[in-house]
């Protein structure tokens, strides 16, 4: 009976991996839920990677305040299709927000030190995988995740950091540990991350000599890349932002 089950699984492109989750082959990529240690705890993540032995460049994907929703998993698959191993970390331990009030509650209740520990452990997990190039790891995040992307880059050895309208650090002294190249994606109508703050961040990066690209798109506000944002989503600008993101990461993680 067990042998029959394994055969069927292989036929449909699904295979149980180490009893943790199921690796699913989707065209040229493989996806699965993985678990790794973060201090004394176990963290889950959604892993998407190209088929093959690699080693491939990798990227830690950090969700918005909504949690590890389908859009974040879709983004991880986008990276895998372009030749990256993408690990989308579940900072909320399985919880997902369906309303702004719950998202606010979950984000406010997330301990910053725990989140950073989870993300640093994600980098360590990726480095241990035989299909990952340990010297070619980056990070990307949106909104809340954008702020954590910068914090991870300040506290871990990553080669590239993409901040999509996330919380910034504008003090040059606080940016001293930063070794990663930085791409910032922002909208000129974002009330939470205003243009003046972005310009201060850019000035601080220049002062510290950090390689960077800052893009402030006109006519869009916060979370303009998320299709679920019915009021603020802007498809044309989002396409431009993705082109910028892929070009930047290809340059710093594949070049």
C-alpha cells in the first residue's frame, strides 16, 4: 500500500519530504513548506526553487502586515521561475489577517527581536541547503516586511536588500553595519513613508558609501504593488517596479 502511494505521488509530481511537507513540482520550479529552527522555536516557511542541483542565488521574502498570504507565495514563485531559491518566512506563526484591524493587531504584537531572529535563521537555513549559493543571498520585503528587510541587512551578511515602501533608517551612524547593496521602491503619495524621509535615507546611504538605487514612482501611494489593495494598486507602475527589482537582484546576486 505504501509503495502504491509513493508511485501515485511521483506521477502527479508530489513527494513527501522528510515528513515536513510536500514538495510540488510546478513546471520548472519546486515548492514546499519547510520548517527550520529559530532559537528554541520552529518556524515555517514557503520555499520555491528552480528544479536542478544549483547552486542558485537565494532570497528571503518578507510579507506585509497581512501575513504569509497567497500573494507573497506567488512572489516567491516568481523568483524561483527566474532562477532564485526563495524562502517566504511566516513571521506570524500561521496566522493571517483578513481585515486591517487584525493586521494591525498582528503586526503590533510581533516581537521585533523574535522576527529578526526568525529572519536571521532563515538566512542560515538557506546557507545550509546544497542547492543554494551561500555567498549569493538577498532579501526583499513589502510594507512591514520592507522595514524588516532593511533590519535583516543591518544584522546579517546578505548581498542585496530590496525595500518596498518599508520603514527606513535615516541616521548614517545606524547604517554603518550595512554591507548589502540597496534598492528602494516607493510612491510619491505614500503618507506613511513620505518622500522627505526617502530622500533622507538616500542621503544617509550616500554618506556611508552604500551602493544603492532609489525609485520614487509618481502618482502612487503605499502598497501600490499588491493587487488586493483595491484603492491603491497600480498595475503599470507595479510592472516597472518588478523590472527594477529583477534587474537589481540579477546584477547583485547573479552578476
